């Protein structure tokens, strides 16, 4: 991805207006894990009606109650030649191996390998989101990626491997605020394309990860 440029909107107020009690304001930033857990219990995920040419993959979306807000863990993938998602923001995960008994087993294994967290011990499964097709662009392999959502608390020290450049906790209230979406221009096959993104600090969140995030934020808004 060659970034052409951002067109930033004017700075906005991230917190809701100071109307009502402090606790009502705080609720919009915290305690979203409970809402997400409840929504995923009745969520009917979209099932793909085809088997992808390049196999299956899975990722783990970890959500926790931070000191000031409900947060999700994201990684920035290392820059690697031949990796179609090199340098992108995403979630721990990857392609399903023949030895993985299920898509969930794939997400668990990849999370252990990429950041050193055993979600069997440290996480509580909340549910699955809809599969995301990576083959919406002809220059990408066609895989179906299953996002698994986990609730976590205190975690051991993270140990990112060579596939991970950085790890960041992103507050959900930032992603819930549509005013924080920004247009992202990028080049593809000689054409300038535009899509949505979130720019959190120095992290550009877009593409497949944004598709997963949008579905999850939709559940929280319901």
C-alpha cells in the first residue's frame, strides 16, 4: 500500500458533552465488554456460501477494561517483502495450518506465536464475528478470516515475534465515534483510490481490520 495522503478533519471532542452525571459519561468509555458479551450471545454471523481458494485464517480480538476505557488490542505487522498486509494494523492471527483442529485453534496458536499470550489461560471467549473475505482485491489471496472475540484482564508481558512491529491498545469509544473516521487515499494499479480509516495516534486502521471493527461497533450501537 502506497499512502498518497490524508485529509484530516478539524480536531473534535472525543469525550461526550459534559451533561449529566460523571458516571453516565464514564459509562460511555468503560464497561463495554458486558454489552459486547451480551450482543454476541444472540449474534447471527454471516456464513460464506463458498470455500476460499487459498484456505482459511483466523484472528483474535482481545477486549479489556482498561484504567480509563474499554480497549482492544491491535498489532502493527512487520514490514516484510511478499506479505500483502505488510505494515498494516491488524489482530494477532494468520493462516490455518493443517495441524489446527479448528478455526479457533488457529486463532489460539497464532496469538501464542505472535505475542506470547495463551488465550486458553488468559482469555474468555465471547463469540465470533462474520468471516471476512480477503480476496475482494484481485492482487490478494482469497481466504476467509474468522474473527474470534475474547475478554481479557491482566496479561503476562507480551513477547511479539518477528511478524509484529508494534502492539497498541485502542479505546473503543474512539472507534465508536464516527467523527473520527478519515478518508484514506492509496494507489492501486495506477489509480488513486479512497476508503475510510481511523488514525489513532500514529496508527492507521483500515481495510480488513476496519471491516471487522465496523461489525463489532455495530453490535455495541444496537
